[in-house]
């Protein structure tokens, strides 16, 4: 396949998967498979610069740093919306509206996303500019960062030659939790909340950094479609959805205050089920004609209002402030308090992030504190009620020794975290094993906190490498463990030996190396030996692997004990493989299971061919399985495939299928 044809196919495929994931919420492939397709596109465009375009999906990974932001004038201005905080205030606003419009008025009620306002301009279907709200009249041109927002089309099919749109940029709850967990583990300052993080991300001068934040967007306004303004908010959404934009997922036309009240209450209860933050409901007069009759003040339209939910908070008493040791040795203060119900769940504890933060807020055992779960997702102590502080409380002093192994702790230059540097600390060992076995690492089911604690307590494991020396007899010796549990865990450990290289790199716990960095390293080096022997110069040349990460990798492999653990892993049979980058399309979007004994290929070889052709190799048959490749002694998987109506292929039929380059879709 020539480069131009392959680039075109990859772009079409990536755009389709972005739409499936972000717009239709029906993904066909996982993050890893998507990243492999993207990496192949980036490689081809780098090798053939003449094929690069401004609307290629590859711009999602970010381009070169910018020197600053140019000013954009908003016409019309991006006005703010007045807030109301009670149903009485909403009723007063409704009366003012009806005084002008009469009783026959429709309202469009929709979720108020707690994000950052953005204005977008599309010309002839291509995204040409994205700008922040700024002061409402002047904003910043942040097009280079807006292009990294997944799910926001870079090119659309539309009858309009020019579209001016407005919406909200936000960060998904799970992505925000992940970012803060990484920062807490590394002893870095925590991100305040998703909204502030989204705002800061849009103003980063390096688009590559913005791309790592995984920003998302929801649009809610068409300012102009060519020279025309839509006649209603209902028509706005018709235009947006026809062009394939992500839009507000919950909205309703309401004709009475009772209907508005019901919608507001429904989403007050259901707000925690959303994957993004909302802080209220926006109510808009639906008709454009009536909006123009109502007009605007210098600050806000009279035809819209935001009903703001009260912050989700509760008062409780701190009973203890404990020190928690993480996988990298960082010591985090954690407040334990009387249980309180916030945001649909009972909360008993909250991280205090670091001892500098504890001192700044002067949080003490015995204090009455306010705990929130609103704009931060993770519960946090927001305020101390000094007036309620009992006599005899004392300020919290940072630890001088690890609370678990009692070794002296260290605070490295430039870090706020205190760290235990004893690699044999039971807390570090425990957390490193839990991380090693986690779903995104080696994926060893059955190795939860309690099991790991028991294994360490009985002296059966001293690190993650010793997991592979566990016998069935040793496992059955554990309290309340039977033969079946022992057999299942042994099977999981055995299965993990054939893990992907990127998962193993992530699993061993190199500081600053997360899932994405691990995939990049695996893709670049292709083997563990090459990574271990890499030089600083080789590492920093890899896209997205900066000096900080490179130095951490060298430091990790420079420690004899770390290399010895990895040697033990390999000696015990762990044999990581590098998943092949998809260069074909014969199996794109297809899930294939291989079973039985094949005549001419090993199972690993067939799975590599599946990945090469854009498919997903699975170990179990389900209704979503596209093909079962069956050899001799196929067994129960063949029976299940026939029962579910899954197409069964012989080895030769499978090879013929991929040789044709046609999956039948």
C-alpha cells in the first residue's frame, strides 16, 4: 500500500473511531488499539511531510510550542449568564420574561457544564479558529490547543460555508482523578478542580502538554450559520448534531415552571451519574424572536438564566490524620473523620495531599471541618471551623521517620512530598505488588489488598517477582483459602507471563512512566533488553519522553536490585511481546478468538497477524466475537461459537481472509 493511500485510510479510520467514542458512545476498539493507529499515521506523516494537513487526526497529539496568544474580538460578545439560587428567584425571572413575551413561552432547559467557554469558527467545513471567552469582548486565539480536543471534529460535512459556534471545554471525571492520582503519587502539587485544569490547559503554550490533558467539548450555541441565525435553540441542536458535534446530553423543552422544577430536581439527584461536572441547569427562552425582544444588559442576556445547585458539602469532625505510604515512597497525610453523606456516597476519609497543605489550612485532629465533593470529584477538606476548635489541639508535624518501616524520610529538592527511600519497606512492597498486578498492568485477578497483605505477612512474597514462585500448596496455607482459590490465582499468574511489553514496562513501577509513556517506549524499542540498555540521548529523542522521564528510566535500571527483579521475572517464564502496529485493514473493528492446535502457525503468530490487520485478539468467545479461528481439539470455545452464531474459520480460511484484505464489512 503506498503512503498516500495508507494515510487516507488511517485518517478515515481514526475519525470514525473518534466519532464512535466521543459522539455515539459506542467504541469498537480500546485506547491501545487507537493509539497504535494514531502512531502509525504520525510516523507516515513525519516520513512524508507533503501528506500533512491541518485537519489530520494527528494534530490531536499537539504541534510545536507557540510564542503567545493573539487577541480575538467576539462579535457578538460572549456574555455571561445571570445566576439564581432558589426556585423563588427562578419564579421571579419567569415573571419578568412573561411580562414581555406573554404566557405562551417555551424554555429550553439543559445541563450547565462546569467547564470553560470556547468559540469555534469553521470555514468550508474546516476548523480554522478556537478562542477563549476572555472578558467577553476579547479572548485569546488558542486554536493549536483546541485542535487537540478529542471528539471535536477538525472537518465537517455541512451546507454552510461558515459556522460560528460556542460551547464548553471540560475534563472528564475519570481523567481528572487519574491526573491527580499521578501527581499525588509523585509528590507534586494537586490540581484544584476539573474546571481550573481545563482553563489552564487551554492556555498552555505547548500543545503537546494540552493534548495529554485529554480535553473534551460539548457545544450548545450556533452564533451564525453563514449570515443566518437559527430561529430557536431547538434548531441550534439540529444543526450541531447534523454536523457531528458533541452536544449537551440532557435537555428538555419546558412550558411551565413545574416542568422546569422537575427537570432541575431530576438532575440534582442524577448529577453524580455523569462523567463530567455540572453546577446547575441553564434555562433559555427557546424562540430566537423572543430572545431578541427580551434583549440583554451589558453583562448578560435577559432571555437566559442559570439555576445553580448549592455546593455538595458537609460538616464533620477529624478523628485522626494518618500517614499513608505510596508505591514510590511518598508519604501522604490522610484525614479520617466521622462519616458524612456527600454526592451520593458516604465519605469517611480524604487525602490532605501533603504536609505543606496541612500547615497552610492548619488542620488538626479534633477540628470541625467542611468536606466537599463537588467540583473536585475526590473528597477534600475545604475549610476549618476555628471557632469550634476544642482546647488542647496541636499542629500536625511532618514525619521524620516512615510510619511503616521507621527508616528516616527524605524531602528532595523541589518537591513538597516527604519520601521513604527504603526499597524494602513493607508499605512500598505492598503497593508495588498491587500496582504490578493491577488491570492496566499485568492484569492478575485475585491479588487485592488483603491477599497481598497476607502473602507479605506470611513471608511468601518479598516483591512482585516472587509472585511467580508461589506454589498451590503455599496459597492453600493462607487463612480461608481453599484449593479452588489457589488454582485460580496460580492460573492468573501463569496467564500474565505472556503480557504485552508495554504492560510490563508500566507494571514494574518506573517513576514518571505511566501507561502512555510505557506504550511509547515499547513501540520505540520493541524489547525489554533494548530499553534497559538505552542511553539518555536515545531516550530524550523519543517524542513525549522528556529529560525528566528519561533520567528516571536510567535511574531505575541503574539500581542493581531493580535489574535483578526483572531478571527473576524473565527467568520464571515472563515473556513479554510487543503488540504489532496495525498496518492492514482486513480485520479492522473485528474481534477474533484463536483456539485449538494450528498446523502451520503458533497462537502468538496468529494473534500478531490479527493485530497487524487492525483486529483485536481476544481469549474468550462472546456475542461480540467476529471470528473464531479453530484448529484441532478446539473444544468448548468452538461449541460456544456455533451456539452464538459466530463465524468459524480454519487456519487456511483465516489466512485467505487477510490475504484478500477484506473483512466483509
